[in-house]
């Protein structure tokens, strides 16, 4: 079974609108971390936001927020007020266990296209 | 600014030659480095984990004799693709974990390898 599932290969949104990118995860470890990365066409991986499994509140970073629903094992990324520069590939990733130096498991990604 | 660098950023080589890719942590000591591989429009797949001063741990299906990893110092890990073939053409990305953050791994900008 896939550990990280991103069901939306592509998403389209207009500038200034909000968009939600879906991510579900599967782990039996009670301690884990969830990440979202943005990958523009240049290929670099840009860290956006992090949510720990024991965090009580949803993480927020500027225009990015993570809608963490632990019981449903979902960690959707919400981008508010989309900008043209948000067009990129977005990856959800998970680190299992409480050791930060553990490799990340990535989903297949969602391509976001923002139009004017 | 970038905290992990990769060199070269792109390389084209002939089939049968070996290519070395460097991954450096610029302002912290990286006790663990990860090497990922990414085919076009696909996810990042972990190839191996390297800890400074010890042998790398390879993921299932990754040939350790073909992809040689050396983590000789706390700031440098190298990936050597030996006897490269066109099917090795891919985007190779490293990430590093160490003394800079307790939660986050830092990704390098990636190296695009094309084998003719």
C-alpha cells in the first residue's frame, strides 16, 4: 500500500483564489511528521510547511496552511490567494518515527497551474 | 540562502563513463545525507542513506556497485554513477540532516544527468 497518496495529478486555479491540494497518508507509527514541498520547473525542492503528529493545531506559514485531520489520516495543503508564481509541482511527504534524520517518503505529486 | 549545494547542476556524458555528483552542506554539519532520484514528472525515490564515516544503506533495487556513495566528511557526500547508461538519465537530489535544525532536512538544488 502507498504510504502517501496524492490523488490529484493536476489542479487549476485562478489568481487570488484559494486552492486545496489533497494528501492522505498511511502509517502505524504514532509519531510521524508531514511535509509539503514545492518543486518549480528548476527542480529545487522548496520546503513549505511541516506538521508533527502530536501537534494540536494546524500548521500555518504565510499563505500556506495544513488542514490536518488525524483520524482521517489526511494532511491537505491550502494555498490562499494564489499567485502566478505558485504554479509548480507540489509534493506531500512523510517521515515515520520521531527521528528527524529519517528519510522522507514522497507522494506522486500534484501539478498546480495558476492562471490570470 | 542555499544551505545545501550540489555540483554539477547538470552533466551530459557518454554511455560507459562514470559521473561524480557532490552534495555539500554549507553552514552546518550533516550527520546524515540522503540521495533521491526523480524521473520526469514523477516522485522522488530514495536511493540510499549515508551517515558520515560509515557505509551507505541502499534501498531495495538500487545497485550499490553502480551507485557508489561516499560520505567522507560532515559536509560532503558524493554519488558516483559508474558505467552510466541512458537509463540512468535522471534528476538526482540530495538532502542533508544535521546540526542546523531538529526537524527539517535541507535539499540540494539537484543534478540533471543525461547519458548519451
